C-alpha cells in the first residue's frame, strides 16, 4: 500500500465516522426531545393534581367545620337531642 491508498482509506473512514456521528446525534436529539415532552406532561399532571387536592382539602375543611358546628349545637341542647344506642 502506498501513501495514496492510505489517504483514500482515511478519507473513507472519516466520511463513515461523520455519517455515524450525525446519525448518533440525530438519535440523541430525539431522546432529548422525548424527555422534554415527558417533563412538560409531568409538570402539567402535577399542577392538575395539586389543584384537585386543594379542592378536596377545602371540601374536607368545610365538612369538618359543619360537623363541629353540629356537635356544638347538639351539646348545647343535650336535653332536646339525644343519641340512643340500642
């Protein structure tokens, strides 16, 4: 093999390495894009769940306040209201 053949082999090798590098970079870009989309979806679901949890907490607080008021009212009127267990 002479130097001309070696240079040709190096050029072909560099060309193939360039193609492989571009292919790898393209696939890596697709993976990164997928992760970004997943991150956005997770953030969206997190926001929705937080809102739902806040709504449930408000409802529970309202029910607890109603129950407390009802208990206080029945304790004030013990002679009128009685819970009888059989």
